[in-house]
């Protein structure tokens, strides 16, 4: 009866570095999805509805880093640390990034590194806080987040928390 109260507009943040081409491309895709038909080739499609927070040249806080690491998809390559929540997944391969023995091993260390050397971070970091999804350093990864939102909008994915009365009222 009151299912409309359960729906919320997804909250998406992009930790954006304006000097990073992948970050600029991802930000453009997010903005386009809220103002133009999505997917782009379908003229009868509606734009996606989500709140977009752009955090320009601002790294995530240590608490945000810990959450983001749990939202990232599982590591794909064998050279990644065995811990899927390891902060090294957010460190770039830029020449100014620290080498393996000098890399931070905590969210606090990564946050300090990002503040002192923005090139050491994989930009952009895009987080869908509502659906628990994140991508880092990949402008193509934004498509996965947008496609998930489109599937929800179009009813291809059902709400996980469908509350149906049980017991007395059912």
C-alpha cells in the first residue's frame, strides 16, 4: 500500500580529478545520463534519475575508502593482493605513485597519499551509495553503474526489500 515510501533516488558520487581524461569522460557520461535519454540510442527512453555529487580534486575520506573497497567488484588479476578490500586497488600506476614497498596499507594512509599526490590515485572513483556499487580508474565502469540504474528503472531488477505483510495481515 505504501510502497512509494520505500523508493529512493540513488545517491552517486564521483571523486573527480579534472586533469584525468578518464575522469572527465566518466563525469560527462553521468551528467548526460541525467539530462538525455538513457540509453543514448533510444529516443523514447527517459533520462535516469539519481542525485550526482561531484567531488572535484577531493579524495575520499578513510571511512569512505573502507566502504568503497567493499563495493568494488572482485579483483580480476592474479597480481592483486589476496585481500579483495586492500587499498592498493585504488593506487594508480602513475610514475609518481609509490612503489610496492612504500604503498600505504590502510585507508588513512591512502587518504593522506591522495591529498599529497593526486596522481597516485586511480581517478575517477564512482560510487553508487544506494546500490552498493563502485568503480575506480575506469571510465568504462560507469556504464555498469548506469546500466544497473536503467534495469531498475525499467523493472528488469526487482527491489530487494519488497516488504509484504506477513502473519495477521496477509
